[in-house]
C-alpha cells in the first residue's frame, strides 16, 4: 500500500475492486480435458448417426453405379448392331434369320448370333449354358419366366451376363437381348433393377423394351415384354422396364424418377 499524495493511501486491490475486476485475471487459467465417459458418449452418438445414414448413402451409391452401367450397356448394344450392318450387311435380327434360313435350328441360330455379337467385346467369355437362369427374379421379387432367357445360352464376362430370346423370320420376330448389367454373380439378378431387355432394329439402333414403339409389337417379339410395375405379380414383370430406366421416369408415378424413386436396391 502506498501514499496517494493526498493524505490517503493508494490500494491496488481497492482499485481493481472499483473497476469490477479481481486478481484472478492475472492468474493462469487451468486447462481441462474431456473425461473418458464424455469421449465414449460422443463416439456412441457418432456411431448412431453413422448407422442411420450410411445404409442410405450406400444404397444411393449402388443405384448410381447401376444407372451408369445401364447407360453403358445400352450404348454398347447400339454400337454392336451398327457393326453387324457394317461387317455383314445385316443387322443382328437379320443375321439370326439368315442362319435359320440356311438350315440352322432357331435356338442354335440364337446361340451363334449371340456368340458373334459378343465377339465385338474384348475379353474372355464363358458360355454357362443357361446354368443359372432359374435364379432370375421379376421386378417384385418373384420367379421370372425362364423361357425369355434360354435360347441364346447364358454368356458371362466383363461383369455382365447376356441372355437371348430367339427370333424367327417367318413371324418377323426379332431377338430380345437381356443383359444383367452387373453380372450373374452380383445380386439381385432382378428384372428392372440390374437386368434390362432390348430389341435391335433394322436401322442399327436398339429399342429398350417398354418403349411406346414396342407396346403392341407382337410381330417383333415384344408382346408381353412391356410390363414394369410394382403392382404386378406377372412372371414377366420387369421385362418392360428398360424404357423407363432410359428416360428416368417412374412408370407407376410419372412425376417421380426411376432410379432413385422406383427401384429398391
């Protein structure tokens, strides 16, 4: 304490109190850490949030992968049909018919046509002889009608699996090509989810089944192959989903999308 020069004494502590301060501001603050219990509680909360959100994120990712693979397969089939025309002077359908006209049985012609079609891909191919086509599911999870997948045999390679329903010239009936876009060994092997059906055209294009161009197209082998609805239990349900996937429209509610708001994966 010191004399303030006015007869009184100057007190530092009184001055601090007058200013509303304390000596504590001049002392070093003691640092504290989280307790083990607090850390465990925080980690538990993070785990709960992750468990709630990760399945949805993973499902969205898988859907995006399927969508990309679908577009790739659709484009590949169109390119292959154009190559048939360039190399043979015939589209895929006509090449199949040509074999039948030359005396080859319809199912054998379908096998030979499929084998030639797949020659345009690079890589080893395995002909599985329809070994697993009984495992194919409809859009709603029921057993699919296997007659749609047994004529051109079952070919597996490059993480894709190809099936063919034969064509017949005397009915002007074109082959229907169904592709499991992520391959047989990757589930769910389900029409409209990872399996889509297409029909080659004479001009070198490919029509995804379910298109208005195939809605009453019995002459071209698409009659009965147009169904795509979550409200159907038909054993062909899903054969007509390729069109809706191509335009990303939910066939049961056209205000919504196909990939994110229609299929479940």
